[in-house]
């Protein structure tokens, strides 16, 4: 079985480390799903997503020097795109960007208020 970048294959989880999971693809080939390729959100503990001997679908994302890089999240992300027509992803991005900008502005305002209250509110006097 030839492993090609972009192909989706099924494999069995044979090892779990703090940085990812090793997946047996058959024919003596093993690939690594890096912890950043397990889910779209931050993964603190990979054991919450995969267990030993789980059978998972993975996308081959790279093959270098005999090492195979795999992704679970890129398989899951393909499903909505096929039926969504592409417009759905940009709307989601726009809403995420708006939320990020709003949160960022709130944090900056809070930091500014905090710094302003610390500058002269303690009764200390600085004559420079």
C-alpha cells in the first residue's frame, strides 16, 4: 500500500505520548498524529481524544525521510466543506475575528484602567 500525501486512511493507535499518537497504517508503516493535529481546539491531554487500539481515520499530511505525518482534525474538517459550498467557512472566520477584536479591545481597556490606577493612586510622589 502506497502512502500518498492527501490520502485518507484508517489505522490503529499503537502508542500515545505527550506530543502525539502513533498510528499503524498496515504493511509495517507507522505514522504520527502530532497533538496539534488531533482537534481544532487546544488539546492539553491527548488521552481525552484517542485511546490505545482505537481505529481512527487520518489524512496523510507529509512524508519525509520515511516518517509519515498524519492528521485527525483535517479528516473531520473535510465533512462540512463538501456540503457547505465554501461560504460557511468565511462566515465562521468573520465571526471569530469580530469576537477576537471585541475581546482584545476589552482586555486593552481593562489593562489601561489598571495601569492608570497604579500610576498615582498610592500617594507616592515622584519628582523627576
